[in-house]
C-alpha cells in the first residue's frame, strides 16, 4: 500500500494585478509551482501592466472579512501569505480574522510601493500594519525601504544595518524577519533571516535582467507554500530564494509587456 503526501492548502490575502505578474496572480502561480493548493482573498483591484499602476479600487473591509470567513470556515489553511492591504481598515479586518481563525503559519509581505513607484498602502496604514499584523506573523519579509518605513528610520545601506533593523523589527513584535537585500548596491543580493536564536545570511546572485515584477510577492508566497512541507523556516526560506532566482533567470523566455516584465513561475515545467 502506498501512502500519499498531503498537499498543503495556502491562502493568499492580497491585491489583484491585472497584468498577471504580481499580487494574487503571482501568489497562486508560486503556490501551484511548489506543490500547494491556492485559495485567495482579494483586498484590492489594480489596473496594472508591466509599465505601471493606473488605478486602485479597494473593497469595503466588511467584504474582505466575508471572504476570509468563507475560506477559513470550509478549507483547512496550512499557511497564509499576506500582501497588498491598501488601507488601515483592511489591515484591521485581516488582523481580526487571523486572531479568530489562528492559522499556524503566516508570511507577511509588507507591500507598500509598486515597482513603478505607485503607493499600494495608505501612509496612515503603516502603523496599523506594524501594530496589528507584525505580532501575528510567523515571518515578515520587508525590503529595505519597507523595513525603514516600519521603523521610522533611514533605509539600510549595508548588511550590518540590515541585521540591526531586522533585530529592531523583532523587538517591535515580529517572530522572524527576512530582510531582503535587493536594494543594496553590491554585486550579489543577500538576504538575512533574523530570528530570536540568531541571524542567518542567505547569499544570492544578482541576476542582470529587467524582469523583476512580482519578485517580492513570489518569494513570500513561495515561503508560505514550502513551510508546511518542510516544517522548518530556514529550509523553506532558502528553497524559496533558490526558486525565485531560477524564475528570474528564466524570465527572458517570456514575452509579456513592454515594461518591467514578470518572472517565470513555471520555469521548471514549461
């Protein structure tokens, strides 16, 4: 008799990208590519392509709550990924639902600005994100400008500062922090996983391609898909980073749009 490995269910709580490269669309692709079933709660609709965001529509927070309760009341959720939340009302709606339903793993991607420099989180919602959601997350995955905004400081410009800011986010309530080094000017692209037990450097090559739309969404959703399968945060994070690097390296095989293109989520299969 053969046994079958249980397929994890992952839930993404994020905005929709009509261009398909980031947000809900990127999350569901990464879930599928890494062996997880994906469910979704949409927190915003964006009119968006590879060249930028032209409009954003946020639903009433009560409708976000209705989506969350519908999923949690019926589906076993093994991991949650949180992305774009748009405003403070939606931040609080998501936090309230997480406190009620208590998912085991929560990966919080602190989405604030799009690749085209369009604001995706209202400025007054940053404090709500820090105070309401940071303590509920298994892992927070800020890039350097996002970490600085959460802490009210200048963005880190070297790895020592990255680690210090990651430790400051731990002190602010996070259980673990992945400080992403993509904004550094160094030749490589290291990330730092900061936990109470210490800091782990995850080295990575800097891929010289312009197709980086949705990289943050893809990394955080990849971690969410892998945590239930590995049951180890460091292992899941390292594997997710390797997957993302491959998706960026293979992105030139896609022909999508005229701006900053998406990564190739299914490069291992197509």
